[in-house]
C-alpha cells in the first residue's frame, strides 16, 4: 500500500499563513481588520474576501500620523492606538461598520500594541469583537508609562535620557509631555484635520 504525501502550500511552509485560522475568519463573512506590527511601524487594513483575491478597502499606517502633528515614535503602544483610531475614522467615512480582528501569525499577548491598535479602531467607530481584559490600560494608551519613565530617567541619568529619547527631543517634544501630545493628535484625527 502506497502512501501519498501532499506538499503544503508555500505560505504555510514559510510560516506566513495559518490556513485553518484564515478559514475561520473568512467564514464570519465580515471584513477582516488586519493588524501588522514591526519594530518601527504599525499598519492596519480593512480587507474583504474575494474569490479572485482579497481586496484592501482601507489602510492606515503609522507614517500617516505625521500629517496630524505626531512627533513621537511610530512603533509604540500609543502610536498603535492612534493608527487604529485613524483607521476607525476612515472606516466611518467609507461606511464600513464592522469587522473581525486578524492578527495573523503574531503571538497574542494581553495588553500588546496589537490590541491597542484594535482598541483605537473600536474607539474610532468600528465594531470589532474585543474583550476589555486583553486591551492595554487607558494609562498606557495615553503614554503615561513613557512619560513617567522619562521623568525618572531624566532625574537619574540625563545622558541615557538624551540618548534614548533623542528622536523625541529632535522633534522638539519633551517625553514628559507625551500624554498631552497624544490627546492633541487624537483630537485632530477625530476632527479630521490634517
């Protein structure tokens, strides 16, 4: 008796796509809110399934935050929240009301930037099934943890403070003022002024 071996799809072999999870997401018949995070950026997309290939309906990227006056880092938790808020605002204008979260092959970690981005999308107007326990605390979304750490570091080691927050200081943003800056950018995104 001969056994046959089926070669898995290339994307499965490369560890890029989990087809079982993808099938479950597609069976919901809702657009997917796809969150992708790198060390420096966060990107969210609203993607709809089509037999000819998935269609990207909307995209929000952390580089777009500069249009709203963002001077902070593009890969941290507050930036992820603001990108989600931007996508939610775009979705509201495009009359996309709901979706289902797709974090891909990323590890699901409670309080991570991935869930901060999804929380931002919910606050922006999208309806996404999202548990309150998995979302970062409001203080983290506002950047209070970064401001507190910067204040402590400035008092203990000013040299390291200037090295670690060089991008903030170059952009003329004191890291201690980050929560107020985040609120300003949030207001501009919700107001739609760029």
